């Protein structure tokens, strides 16, 4: 690949990374359950787009598979599986339950973004041969932090699941810039893993709703240790 | 082919259990026995010095893998036998069949497949997937009772350990980059071969991500909070698997990366990470053991303590040998499964897990009462049981290596845990029952499982069959010790 083409690819990847961050932030602050799901799909599409750019830049068929698998599992299969497993009435309801207010959440998210940038630095210095790592590694870490933060501040089961999936997308967003040759068996297994996990967690949410009358998993506190 | 069959047998049993719940217990028992038989023959070959491989290198087995494989297969058999009696005894308390009964055996078998896959698959990314799937397939086993409490426990279990798994995933992929760049396959031997040439930052970042990620699954403090909840709610047979071998799967990963850290000249004193994480876990668990109110939670906190001891042992053994680490890893599986089997039967006897509501277990149901107190003595690390030998070896190694402060702290925490466990177990087992004694019919299959689980716990305290001793030494040598 020529230097000019690499520059263009980096610019496109940078733009996709910015969208990836924005969609991740959106999942933290959106109050609508369905909105959270749509943002997650957009987030997965951004991951798929970045993998496509990198597949082209590195001439890596493996990354092409990652792009395709991400699109088919996260953007298509997960929403369908969740609708079937959790039931439409669960994730179509308006979600207003959040531990922190939106401005406070955004402020913390900004801090997490900064921490991700700093935390990625030692690793970036150790892998100078990967031209996209400077974009993807800190962005992926940010998404992992955003996902973990979503799990912590959201009380709804579906929103927490979205947080987990965003973390997982973040891990892949970071790693596709340094690993362009994941074995086929690992790719296939990863493709199967995400829908299965979504199915099981979706079913768990439906059962929690059936037994407790709510999907506010953050409010479940029967098992706290007594003192 | 043998290695593949170990996975295929419970896989077929899962399909049979899906087809018919009547044959499910027997199919499960047959599959676990086949898996144990094959694991035993494979382990014997490994003990003789072979490194087994199958499926064009997709599956492989070395000494540490063989040891873990044996543990999973053995606890799998005892859990299958125990389930045959325990589930029916629990069902007798309800007016109708629990909604999850039909799902129990298919999930049990798939859960077993994922755990058996951990030591067998060669590619590290696939090992990660196997560990992640252990959580996914055991979630509804934890939620078996279908109560609000059981579902809450299952949710916490899935949420926290899945978060951990995703963090560990990034570590796996970073290692993937480093190992392939060094021109090695992404397997355990490939990692060790690549380790000296890896950038220290790459290896260290991957390890820290593993420590956090797999640490959550292993119940290391402060990521342990799911563990007592899940163990207090899951059926005792599932607790035996979760506690005896599933948490160990995550610890297996942390142990296996240690030789790679030690082989990298740019990483100063990697053992310190193990000592700090291990001692923090043992210390917190020892204090938590003092204030438990539920006897299944008592054993759960003891599991956290044991995970911490194994990690500390790895740090202490760095300078000399890792025999104590491997022996503790090995003995923990037998002791903890035995304890949960006894706890499950105590629940059948009293209908509660509240320590305050339970007295005179020995008077009420002597086999269960004796098993309970023997199990408590064993996990506390008293002689003549296998955990006494392993903990003694760990402390001997620690003092021998000149790690006086860390070993002294470990002695103090083990002592505290010893007092706490025996205090609670004594209250439960001795004395007179508060209610008028009512004859309780104990399930024969569960008592049989208790007896089977007791044999290695007792025998390995004073005698190790020579092939097993060789396997332990070979496994210890793989962790960087002299064996």
C-alpha cells in the first residue's frame, strides 16, 4: 500500500473511531431502551467499518472475516435474538432508571476517555509497527471503559447487557489494529459466542422479569451480606 | 482421538438429555465415566513423558493440563452421581417438578464440555472462548431454583464474570500479537518460547488484563462478590463444579502465564503480583469467613481463600519450586466438592442454610454431620487431609525461599480462616437439634457421591500413587519450578 493510500485509510479509520466513541457515549446517556439498542447496532457497524478499512490496509482476509462476522452477529443477530429472548415489551419500555444524572455521567465518561488515552500509551510505545494502533487502541479502551461504566450506572438488565457488548466491541476495536491474523477457528468461535451469550442473558432478563416483575437488575439486593 | 472423545462423550449426553429427561441422569453418568476413564489413560501417558496431541494440533495435553483434566472429570462423575439423589430429594420439598429440571442435565453436560475443553484446546483464543462459555452455560444452573434470589445470583455471576472475560479477551489478543510476531504458534508452549523476546510492556499489559479479567472469574478480591451469592443459590452439585473446578479454570490461566513472565528479562519480579493479589484475597476471605450466616456461603468464602492461597503459593514458589501450588490446586477440587455435597445434604435435612437455625447435624443425620465436620477440617488445612500436605509444602517453600513476611502473613490468614471455619462448622454439627428429631430419608446416590469424593481427599493426605506423584512433579516443573 502506498503512503498516500495509508494516509487516506488512517483518516477514514479516524473518522470511524470518532463515530465509535460517540455511539458508545450515546449508550451511556440514552434513556430510551430501544434507543440504546439502536446505538449499540450503530456502534457495531462502526467496528465492522473499521475492520473493513484495516482489512484493506493490511490486505488481511482475516480482518475481512472479522468485519463480516461483526456485522452479522452484532448488528443483525444480537437485536433479533434479544427481541426473541427478552421479549419486546421489556426493551421497548421507557427506561428512566439511572444511578447518576446525565451531566455527571458525561463528565465521568470524559474522565474515562482521558484515562484510556493515557493507559494505551505504554502499549503503543511497545508496538511501533502497527500504523492504526494509535487510533484503534485508545478508542477501543475508551469503549471498554464506557461499557463497564454503563454496566455500573444502568439498573436495567438490557442496558447492562448493552454495556457488556460495548465492552466486547471495544476489545475487538483495539485488537484488530494489532492482530490481523486471528485463526479461523477462533473467529468462528467468537462469532458463535456473542449470540449465545446474548441469548442466555436475554433469557435471564426475561426470567427475572417473570419472577420479580421488573428488569431493574441493579435493584436486586436480596443477597447482600448481613452484618 | 482419545482427547476428542473426552469432549464428545458429554456432548452426546447433552443431546440425549435434551431428547429424554428420563434417561438424562444415566446418560450423564455414563458420559462422565467415559470422560474420566479417557482422562485417566491420557494422564497416565502424560505422566510417562508424552505430550498428547489430536485434531491436527487443535487439541493437546501436557502435565498441568492433564492434572486439571483429571480434576474436572472426577468432580464431573461425583456431581453426576450426587445429582441423581439430590435433585429428587429437593423435588420432594416442592409440589411440582421445578421448571428447570428438564434443562438441568443438558446444561450440566455442556457446562462439563466447556470445562473439559479448557486444558485440551491448544489455541489460547479458543481457551478463552471455552472459559467464557463455562459462565454462559452455567448461568441457568445457578438459577435452577428459579427464585428471585437464584436469578439475582445468576445475574451477578454472569455480569461480573462476563465483564472479567472481556477484559481478559483484550489480554489474549495482545498476547496473540506478541506471540505471532515472535514467529510462534499461539499455544502455551508457543507463549513460553516467545516470552524472552516479547516486549515487556506487551507481556505485562496482557498479564494485568488477565489478572483483572480471570481474577473476577476466580473470585479474587475485590472482584469476588458474585461467588458467595452464586454458591449460596446453586444446587450443591453445581456448587461442587463451580467451586471445585470452574473457578480453578480461571486460576489455571493465571498460573500458566507465570513461566512466560518469569522468562522475560524485562519484567522485574513477576512473583510480586501473585503475592499481592493472593495475600489480599486470602486476608479478606479470612475476615469474611468470621461473619457468615449461611453455611454454603461459608464454603464459598473458603473457595476465595483457597484461590488466594494458590496464587500466593505461585509467588512464593518462584524461587524454589511450585509443588505446593500444584498440590493445593489439586487438593482444593476434592475438598471443596466434598464440602458442598455435605452442605447440600445438610440443606435437605434442615430445609435451611442459616447457620443460626442449624444445630446438632451429627445427631440428626450422622453421615452428613460427620461429612460436614470432616470437610470443614479438611478445607481448614488440618491433617491428615491432602490440603494439610499442600499448605505445609507452601509454607515450607515460602520460608525456604526467605519470603518471611509474605509467608508469615499467609500463616496468620490461614490461621484466622481455620478458626472461623471450625467455629461455624462446630456450631452446626455438634449439640442437640433445636427441633424434635424427625427422621429424614437421605438420598442414597448423594451419599454414595459423598463417599466417592471422600476417598481421594483422605488417601492423598498420606499416599500418592506413583504416576500421580510424577504428574504433579511434571506439572510443577511446567510452572517454572524444579518439581
